[in-house]
């Protein structure tokens, strides 16, 4: 809430349609199950969020075909969320990094398009010689353009979950059912293979927003930090609506 008169906290300003939710999330148009922890499961968040579905933005189109022809739809949906009253915009797919610059320019509020935006920051926290790795739903279609669009070094190690039995198949195929146990096994298998291939890994960033429910188990299995869209948007929200520690009279 903005105060119309900073010297009189009893007078507040308006200008929005809806109050109390600073973060707006642009959703792909999907029907696969979104379990607790998933960015698209509203109960995942300890703060209120607004959602807007982007018509025609299937997971397969965004992940496998670079969201071709979808930029204007994402901008229009983002503008609707801003008009509603949000102070920042996020998306539900790490592959949306391709549109980061265009969306930030068009929406006039901070934009957090992709979990991949964490990679440079996480790298800065690591011991010299250690590297960040990216675990993605589709290593075959995560291009250098997706990385460079959000200032991620193009030589960053990448591992996909395509070799698993369930997770990639169910999400990209927009299946109505999801074997959660097998999805977890797929992600753990990929994570272990990633660390075996790149023993220099000091942390992992999960590209895919649907991987969040498995992040804690993955971290325990690998013994290194695991970052996700949940960690990223929790940080983003902390700037949009900082927690107040001051007494009312302060």
C-alpha cells in the first residue's frame, strides 16, 4: 500500500484494481498435474500471487520451438496483470529467458522471466574452481541464445531429464496424469549423472519450474545447493514487498 502523504500514514493512495499481491505469474496453457511446490500451484507460495494464462503457450511450443510467435501474447497478458495491480512479473518456464529484454522493456515493471537468471549470482557465491550447472527438462533445445539472453555464460554445464521415463514425457506431452515417484527418480538420476560427468559442480540451478517439488530430495542426494524458481521468486518478492520490521510508530 502506498501512502499519499508520507507524514500521515492514515491517508493512503490508490490506482490499482487489486491490492495485496505484488507478484504476477504468467502461466503456460497446460493441463498436466501441478503438485505442491510447482510454481503453478497457488499453495506453494507463502505470499499471495496473481496468475494469468497465456493462450496457446503450450509447454511443447515454448520448450521445443522457442515460443515462436508468442511474444506479443506474453506482453499482452503481462500488461493485464500490471493493470490489475501487480508490481512484478514472472513466468512458469525457464525457456522464457528468450523474451526477458523485450518483456522488461514493454511492461514497465521488474520482470523475472526465468530461473536461469540466478546462474551468475549463484556462481559468484562458489569457491574458485567450482561451477554452477543447469538441470533442464530439455537439454537438446536449451540453446546458447536462452543462456546469453539472461547473461549466463554459454559454456555453463547443462544436463537434461530426457533420458528419464516420466518427467519430461509427461510435462512436454501435457499428460493428464503424472507418476510423481518416477518423476522424482528421473530427476535424481539426471542429477547424479550430472555430478558424475562434472565433478566440479558446486551448485545446481533448476531451469524447469515443475522441478521444484523435487529440489529438497535432490539437494540431499547430491550434497550441493540446489536453486529453483521458488528460490528466485522468493528473492524477487522480497524486493517487491519487503518485510517490515519497524514498529507502527517508527
